[in-house]
C-alpha cells in the first residue's frame, strides 16, 4: 500500500473509533478472533499498547467485546468478517469485507441471515467478562 493510501486508511479508522466515545447511547458489539491479540505485530511494546487501547475502548457500558478462542474448531462466521449496521431510520445493512473488495448488503433476507450468523457467533465466543480477562492475562504475559 502506498504511503498516502495507508495514511488515509489509518485516518478513516481513527475517525471511526471516535464514534465509541461520541455516541455513548449507541451500542457497539464486537467479536474478534483471539489470534489477533496473540500476534505481536510491531513487537512487545506495540502489542502491549494495543491491548491497553482495546481494554480502554471496551470499558464503557455501551461497548462489548467477545473473543472467539483459537481452540474453537469452527464458528458461524468462518466465511469471513461481517459488520451489521443500523441506519437512523431503523433499517439494517450488512457489510462483508475481503482483501481487495467489500460488499454492502441491503437485501432484508440476506441481512437477516447475517443477523442469525452473528447471534450464533456471539453464543460461541467467550463472554464479555471472560474476554476482558483473557486480554488482561495476555497483556500480563508480555
């Protein structure tokens, strides 16, 4: 990725993260693979900072993180990541992202299937409390 494209991507992600603080009445729920937190990209200091950042981001009541353990043999979203988004008018959209593409999903039947997969995924992941505990143990082991 070219430097200007990388900078634009980082800026967009940083701006999206502000929503967690700017919208305290909105609910944000995340399920993340444990392997994301186990890979020490950038070294131990960067990984420790990442874990501190995530632990701080999930502290508010409106933000929930669940971790999908790496020892799970399968889970409901093995086909790739999804995002579910509610619009101001109460309708739902799905977003599926790949390496070189993304797909906005508006068809109500397809979005319903994504909701069902996400509900199952959440039931398969660690509880929010256990997820925070795992992150704290990973951080402590660094």
